């Protein structure tokens, strides 16, 4: 939503620069996870939640301190939302990459995202 509002007054480059700055600040302050496993998108909340529940159960995420989240994303005003599935709670980049490698071996989508 911040991006949509910023686009009303700023150029695309300024919007990107501002959003990148604020994202870096949230990571620095610990308000945003530094290591995230991006499991892709689904077109409905139900499908996304089903996949998130499957990953949570199959890989026993609760037992290892990881949390799976589903977040709606809208690209433009009036657009159809997609639902992003992420896993957070990794302490190190190595554990994030190992988790994604495990999912990929099981033919699942997983992109290791290291912020900061």
C-alpha cells in the first residue's frame, strides 16, 4: 500500500529508493526477518493456506521454531490479489539455504531471500 501511495507523488526510481531504504531500516531494527524462505504464490487464500499448512506439518516447522505466513499482495489498485507464502525464523543464511534445498529435493518451490 505504501508503494501505491508513493507512486502518486514520486517517480518510479524515487519510490524504489524509498521503499528499499525503509525495508533496510526495518531489517536493521529487527522489525523484519533477515532470512526468509519464499515459497511462491497462490491465486486464492484457501490454496495458499492449504499449502502453508502442508509445509508446516510435513517439515514440522513448529518444532524447529519456524513460522509459515500467508500474505495477500495486490500489484495495482483494483487488481486481483495473490497470496505469498513465506517461512520465517531462520537464524542463519546456511539454515535457510538448507531448508530450501530440502524443499527443492521434494519438488517444491523455495527461494532463499537474505535481507539487510
